[in-house]
C-alpha cells in the first residue's frame, strides 16, 4: 500500500533493529505515543534472524509515519547510515531498540532548538540509565550546564565541569542537523565495532560551533544487556585502529576550533584511556594471541613515542599501571606473564 505523502517532518527518528523481538515493541510504542507529532520513524532491520522483521512490518502497515528497511546483517553503524541516507527530517535523532523514551522526549528536544531552519548545531540532553542491579533501578545523568553555547566563545565547553563529552558520547539524547550530515558527509565508520557513537559525534563537532544543552532525561538507556558491545573485546589490530581514529579526531577538533591542550584535556584523556583496552585485547578470547605474538605486538606499540608518552602517565588501576611500568622498562616477559595470570584469575 502506498503511503500518504506528508510535509517534510521536523524530526526523523532512526531505530536500528537486530534480533530485538523481546523489546522492540516497547521501543516503537514509546515513539509513536509522543506528545510531539511532527516526526517520521525509520526502522532499519539489520538482518534479524528472529521475528523482529515481521514486527516492524506490522507497525509500518498501521502508521503512515513509520518506514521499514531490511538489509543483510552489516552492523549497527551500517544500519544507522542507511537511516541517515533515507531520513527526510530537518533534524535527526537515534533510539536503540532495547531502550524506550518518555512521552515528552521529542518535545523536549524540539524545544531546545533555537531555530528549526537557520540554527545549525548539536542539541544535547541528559538521559536515564537503567541499571542492571536491584531490578534495574533508574539513575539520571544530566549535563552540568543548560542553555545555548558556542565553542568559539566557551573554549572549555567539552570539559568535565561543563559538557563532559565522555559522559554524553552516545547517540542517545541528541539532535543532529540533516543539512550538516549531508553537506559534510558525516556518517558512522562501518569498520569500527565500538566507540562508533563517540567517533560520529566528534566528526560532527568538527563542523559546528553551536550547542544547545538541556537537562531533560526522557531517554531510558538500558544497560542490562550483557551482550552489549561495550563488554566485548576485538582483535588488537582493530582495537588500535579505533584508538587511533579517536585520537586523530580529538586533534582535528583542537586544530579546527583553536583549542588549547587544557581545553581538550577531557577529550584527550577519553582517548588515552582506551590504550589499555588495546593491550587487554591481546589476552581475551576469542582473539587471544599466544605469548610470543603478544610480546611482539607490545614491542610495536611501545616503539611509538606517542604511545610510550601516554602510557607513562600511569592512569588506570594498579594492575594496569604495573603492566604499563613493566612495558615502559622493556620487561616484556614479566608484563606478559603478570597480565596473563591476572586475567585468568579475574575471569574465574
């Protein structure tokens, strides 16, 4: 059945869907019940093998605002990029299929827009984290500031005491401009399996100056899923690529917006904290390397002056610090045996 053509929506809501038959109805219903009605909903089925595809097709038949797209499984970044290309709204927001939103979520995002057509920036608001303890209690996370800001005027805007980008680095709770996306070709890196949200927004921030910050917390972000990508490890080479891309975008933001090292200290530390993750990936299954391969990779990492300099800051837990000290002193075998033994004990 041909859908009725409506005026260009103000907001496009993009939901990637993969094997979410248990939660996707709750998610979609929360969007369709919004107080704010000038939106379209794009459901991207990323090759689900359960009933998710059938479920979203039924919603498409019942509501003219809903559009469904089915692709082979290529990952969440590919699904979001398809949504970005298909979206007709002037502004775009993302919702994950295992989360849900409050009735006034889109309304609060809309109210944070100074001007729908002329203003080009990033809308950021808080969110509610559904914790995997005590029957999934809810914890609200709010920005420390509220209102309109310009990075050119507030050079420390992205630091901890203002808009902590490492705390608000998800796709959730944001509006991005369709015009900025298309003009500068800002898309998700489909070669990256984690931190893709942060990389996307850092790329977006390169092309804007204006921020609108709200303390609304109407997005319910479920952290109860043990299969979340944040808990997974990947081959060390892939982990290092992600770290390198992250540090590169931080440096680009500093150059473009003429920020000092102090202005981007939080962003730099956000990138640096993932270095230890690169090392850890050598020891975790299913990509665990043997001892000789691990030591060879560590030697290559520490041959980089930049990597060596950052690791010498000795951030992290006692285990991580001791491991890095051993590597800094070129005590490869001690570092390898220590970390390998610790992980074996820790995983028991």
